[in-house]
């Protein structure tokens, strides 16, 4: 399932912290980055992962929020 993960602002603004956070988020979600430009510009990690991993991603300290893609949910009928 496609997810969007928003990093805390202070992390998203710092290039070194942002890259470290990216690795933590990808590892927690067992996912890969789907939109590198969006990540670099806004600090939003978008990618595919099992929905069961969502709480693991939300538990990462640098994560402000993590949500399933609304468009994917509406196409899925949920």
C-alpha cells in the first residue's frame, strides 16, 4: 500500500538529519523511496509498504505523521 510519511520540521530542514531520518523510516516500514524529489523538497517520504508496518513507522521519533494514501484507499474501496 502507498503511504506518505512526514518528518518533523526541524529534521526535514537539516540535510544530514533528513538523510538519517530517511534511512530509519525506510527500515521501519521495510519500504523504498518512491518520490525522491518530494522528499528532498518537503521532507515527505512516499513509498509502498505493508499496512501492518504503519505503526512501526509512526513510532520513529523523527516522524510527525504517517498516513495511507487516500487515493489508493478510495480505489481499494476502503
